[in-house]
C-alpha cells in the first residue's frame, strides 16, 4: 500500500473516532430466557439441519484427510480465543469478535458450524453468556450466518482475483458484522416495536450496535490475516491442498 | 513477518483508541444493554429460563474467560510451532 493510502486511512479513523457518539449499544449473544418459547423452538429447528451437515462434513474431512486435523483444531482454537476477548469499542461498551471467518475460509462454512456451536455451548454452560434456550438462535447467527458470509466473500474474492490477504480480511470483517446483524434481526422479530413494528425494532437493535461492532470487526479481520500469514509461510502445503478442495 | 507485526500493532491501536477517546464509561457488555432495550420495547416480558450455572462474581467470570482464551492461544501456538518445525525440517532436508 502506498503512503498516501495509509494517511487517508488514518484520517478516516480519526474522523470516525471523533464523531461516533458515545451511546449505549448491544450485540453479542442473546441472553438465556430472552427469546419467547415459539422463537426458541423455531431457531432450534432451523439450526439442527445445519448442525447435522456440519458434523457430517467434519467427520468426512477428518476421515479422508487426517493430516488436516491440526488445521481444524487451529481454526477452532482461534474462535475460542477471539470470542473470549471482550473488546472495548468506540460506543463506550464492549463486545467480542467471533473468529469463525478463518475456519470458514479454510474448510468451507460447514465445519465452522460445529466449532462455533461448541464455543457457544461452553459460554452458555460455564460463563452464563448466551444460554441453552437461545443456543439455537445464537448458533444461527454466529455459527451459520457468520461462516456462510465469510465463505461467500472468499469465493467472490477468488473468482475476481482480489488479493488473497484483502479477501481474507473482508471475509472475517463481514462474517463478524453478519453475526450481529442476524442477532438484531432475531431480537427484532421476537420484540417488534409497538408502533413501528419489526423494522423499527431492527433499526433500534442494529443501528447502534453496528458502530460498536465495526472496530471489532476490523480487529478480527487483522488478526485473521496475521494467522493466515503464518499459515501461508509455514504450512503452504496444507493450504494448497485445501485450495484444490477437500 | 514485518507485515504481520504491523497488522498486530494496528489491531492493538484499535482496541486502545476507545479507551483514550472515551471517558465516563465503564465499557459494559453490550448484551446487558440488550436486556434493557428489550425491557423498553416489551416492558411486560419476563425471561422464562435461567442460566443453569452463573459464575459467582466478576472475578470467577474473568478467570473462566481467561481460561478460554489461554486454552485457545496455547493450541494456536502449539500448532503454529508444529508447522514451523515441519517447514524447517523440509528446508534442512533439501
């Protein structure tokens, strides 16, 4: 990147930090008990087919390519780390990245359905973060929507020959954002605004949190590229194998 | 390697910047604020399920979050080490 591009980028950030107002926002996972029963059942039913596809894909990959187990563990661990980091944001509140982008880019979206769900289960059981009743909904946003978006962007970048690093950055960035857009949608559907309906409620839930999540999504994108750099330096053989498709 | 270092520094800056620019905020979790927003939109809604286990106090919660991050970071470090070792071996064999 040229110097002036850096300068432009930094200016943009300064403007962003100066004008983004400090307001309360929310995102992250939906708390235990905070979805009505009907929606709990709906999201669980919607999520289960994805979980089954994910399990089957994971079993297939580990059986056919046992040498890739290390990389799978790596993408799982990456999600583990990132979703444990509650990061302060410009809105004066904290939220955490998801980390599902890396694995989705490496293995396709389905493997990460399982990984993301494991993380969510861990947090629901031990950390009172999210919940078992809301696990279906939370998994739909973080473990299904996130990886799908990441994989979509990866395919797009590959097709149009966009630089691999930028592709990975954006895949991680948008998978992070997508997770929280879906979360807001889920909450808006369950709690439509009394006057404005679902849309007004969605704007309320999403409008503010987007600002919270943007810097976190950038951070996630950067960290994903760092790990990718490591992999492309030291395990190029596995990566080429994955490129050819497992 | 240099590029990765730059990216890491930038990531840290992004995290630190809000702490420098924003005062009078305790950076509370966004999910707690979700609860409040729900109570504004639907004041009569009562959560119908409770978490099975809640960490007793903030310190224990912090501990569990650190354990989660530490386990993950340990695994990542180990695996990258394995790959680096393999790459070195391949280079030596040549």
